[in-house]
C-alpha cells in the first residue's frame, strides 16, 4: 500500500498541475483555483472590460449596455428558430417573445436585488467589483436600465430583421 501512495506522488501530471494551478491568492481557504485561464492577463482584461465590471461607468449605463446586448441577441433564436419561423409573422412573434423574456429577466433581477444579496466578492479575475451591486438601489437602477436596454435592443433587432432586404440594397449586397 505504501508503494501505491509513493507512486502517486511521482505522477508527472500531479507535479505539472501543482506548477500551474494554485489556490486563489495562494490561500487554500478561499475555495477557488487560480488557473492559467482565469488568471491570464488577457482573460482579466476581457472580463474587467465587460459592462458589469468596467470601472468608471454608472449603474444605469451598466444595465443599459447589458440589456441592449441581451435584447438584440435573444431576438434571433425566437424569430428564426421558433414555431412561427416559416410564417409572415415570424419577426413579430420573435419580438413579442423577446419582450416577454426581457420582462421576466427584469423581474428576476428585481427579486434578487430585494433579497439582500451578499456584496460581491473580489476574485483573481475581478479584484475590484463595482459598488453598484452592493445596495438595493444599485440593483433597482440596474434592473430598470436592463429593461429599457433590453426592449430597445429587441426593437432594433426586429427592425433590422424586418428590413434586411432594404439594408442590403443600400449597401449594394
């Protein structure tokens, strides 16, 4: 039995993993791992420039940007893959389904914000989480801006999809 334990200590993959994967901030009590993926400078730069974590913007702008992106990309699957995809009203059905989902997502943001969530925890990837996610007012502002941005993004996607031939004609495509 002692030989099996000694053999596992000499396993090359265990040694290699100990060279590149560490407990977060070298504290084994944190319960997170610092890997080449989540602690690389490129990943840190990318995540810290997302609207949720970008420093120096207001809570309302965070919610507006995230809502616009979600409203815009959620429209496509509903319109192009939904049950009415081969009808004349496919884009309208996609718009209405997107609006419904954005309203549901806003309601869940409101419920979460009113449940007294714990403040965000600094991690290797996001060492300075924004203060806007620490209060009920911050979550309320974020949720209302998410609703406005989500509805706006869905409407823009609807107009683009409905007028695609006209847009292609303008650009010679």
